[in-house]
């Protein structure tokens, strides 16, 4: 993306929030802790080049203080704000750690939602984002199947992904996702053989999901040839792979 999501979100202790220095430090730290708990990579320090940042200010409205939290991109442009809950002015001025932690915990979900909206808007505006183009997928192969199952399942998966809208490539270079198949066999009910096929979908960050298929077949029915069975298995699984990809990029 032209402006990728931040590796971290910096929070400097506020100087315009009507708080003494120690209380400002406490609020910044409590807010960072609350955001980290929401899986936002927040740290308390001044923004460095390339950092996104969160600024804190506050307004006096009658006998209450209303804190405001603004997200800034690396160029210092405001990308959106979240407003905290009003707090009695006397409690805010006192700067009690409990009051400030409560304020931070209360606004953390709103800031997290704001960051999600900012990220989604940026991805939609970027023509290279996976929101706006098909995913490039490499099928790494299949292991564990008897007979020609490994070869046939991998071949059919490569053929069945394009019809559901994905782009299949032959090498992992520049692939957005990889698909790997694993097959296991075990005795089934009433003398049958149970075949378990798992399709594991991963990206650069690790596994994003898997599709699991269970079938019981006559004993040794797939010891040699899979042919039509591989077609059916891959065709059913391709839609599941697409769903995992869509969930991973936030397209749903």
C-alpha cells in the first residue's frame, strides 16, 4: 500500500489536556496498555519518522472535561478522531490513576474501530490492495495421499481456483497466499476407510485458515487412482479457500 499500516502507533504524553505532567504520563501509558490489549501496537514516546501517532487533547464543557483522541499519519495529517466520555472536571484535574485508566479503557474500542476504518479506506483507495484485485495464490502441493492422490489433488486445486476468481501462479515469488494440502487415512465405520483432506491457507504472517474435508470410502478404493474424486474434492474446497482469503483481506 502507498501508506501501509503502522508498525506502531506512538502516544506522547499530552501537553494540551489540562493535566499535570505526571497525570499526562499516566494517561498515555494507560491508553497504550488498553490499545495493546486490543492488538494495536501502541507505545508511549514521541513519533519518529514514518510513525503514526495518537494525540490527546481535552476541552472544558461546563463542569465536565471531554478528552479527544486524534490519529495522525506519518505526514502529520489528521485521519480521524475519537471522543472520550465526559469526566467531572474536578476528577480530571485531580488526575487519579484510576480515573485515567477508566477513561483509557473506555475509549480504546472506539480508537481501535477508528484505526480499522482508516485502514479499510486506505486499502480501498489503493489499486494494488487485495481489496481491489484478485489474490495471487500458489498451490505448494499435497502430501499424505495414497496412489496418485498428491499429484491429482494439487493439479485439480490449481484448476479450480481460477473459476472462483483467484489467480494461480506456479512459484511462491510475490504470491499473496499459499495453499498446501495434507491427506490422512484411517479406518472408518462399518469397514470403510476414512479420508481426511486438509487445505491450509497461509500468507506472510502464517496460517490464515484451513478447509477440512472428511469422507468415508470403500477400503482401498483410492489406493491407486483419484481422478474424478480429486476433481470433486478440489472443486468443493476451492470455495472454502476463497472464503479464507476474503476474510484475511477484509473483503467480506
